[in-house]
C-alpha cells in the first residue's frame, strides 16, 4: 500500500516532468515560429502550447495547495491524502480558441496529455524546418542553442535546489561554463543574431556545450545523491548504535528516505526532506 510520502513523491515527479515539457516546448515554439508567423503549423503549435500551459498551471496550483499542508500533523494528513487522490481542475481558457471550460483530470492523465501535446509540437517544429529557406539557418543554430538553453535551465534549477538544501557546497556550476564562452555562443545562435564567425564551427561548439552542460547536471545530481545517502547511512548507524534502528517510527521514516533515494524517483528537494525527517526522528530519541 502506498504511503503518503510515496504519493507525494509521485506527484512531485509528475509536476517536474510537466513543467520541464512546458519550458522545452515554449523554447521550441519561440525558436521556430516568430510571433508574426501565421502559417497553419505555427497556429497549431501555439494552440498545443497553450493547452500544455493550462495543464501545467493545474499542477502548479495543486502543488501550492499541497505545500500548505503538513503531513506530520494529523489534521493535515487526512486533507493531504484526500487532495492527492482528487483530480485536478484544469481550466482551458479562451486563449486556446475554445469556450472557457474546466475539466477534472487525474494527475496521470495530465502527464499523458502534456506528453501528447509536446509530441505534436515537436512534429510541427520538425516538419516546419523544410518550409524555411535553407539559407535562413543552414546549421540549425537556433535549434541547437535552444537545446543548450533548456539543459542550462535544468542545471540552474538543480543547483538552486542543492543550495537550498545545503548540498554540495556553495560552488556555482554555471561559472566554469560561462567563463568558457558558453553564454556568448548562445547569444550568437539566437534567431535575430547571426554570427560573424564560421556558423558550422559554432554549431559544433554548441553540440559540445550541450554534452558538457548535461554532464555537469548529471554529476551534480550524482553528488547530491551520494551526500544524502551518506547522511542517511550515518544516522542509520547512530540509531543502530543506540539500539533503536528497528523502532517502528524510525523504521518507517528510514523506508521513506530510502524510497526517496531510488534512482528512478530521486528528486533532490524531496529526498533531502525525507532524509532530514529521518535525522530528526533519530535525534528526537524515539524509543
């Protein structure tokens, strides 16, 4: 049977996934279809993006509602369980071209619908490449730049989470990349700015930048995971040394922390909260 923490982790994973899709698709549409583009493909891509935004806002509002509840308080725990089980009201606004309506959708349905809209946007973006003059962007600089920016945004979010949880020191992972000229290359790849240097070389440099940013993000995530795992092991040993490792309260808190550190569901903030809860339970002296 799923615990409240299990359900919270599943929700936060879904929320992060949909928000990531929204950011990626927003950049993809902006990079491929200028605001003045009235072609059917451009209009369709914007419509899918607006619907994706409606789905994203529904999860953002649900996350804010969940954040106001404290699962450690009995009066809040019941409300939390009820809220996690309830469908989310999704308000499809008039900007999508339809009459304003509200649909009650489960989180799993929102994730699936968001993925479907993202797939359609990707298809429209890919199909539109051949419709533009080859001389406009022969090395797909704008597209390559958008991929790097998207990866850089995810790195920034991860670094902010790590810093807020006191993980991995205070080192800025973006600084070495910026010092190496990454931001300048991104500026040169913007649709409104064509570089004076070799476009082919710039495209190849952006591909290398993407690999580097992805590698830095994976490395930071791995270091956070190791640090949290080390903290959990240390407090597990402390509980064992005091003969309290098998105490029911500690055991449940420990299982929650272990589940938060599973690779498939690992999120820095959620895992850090679970490890901290176990630490507090050990220090609290449950007997």
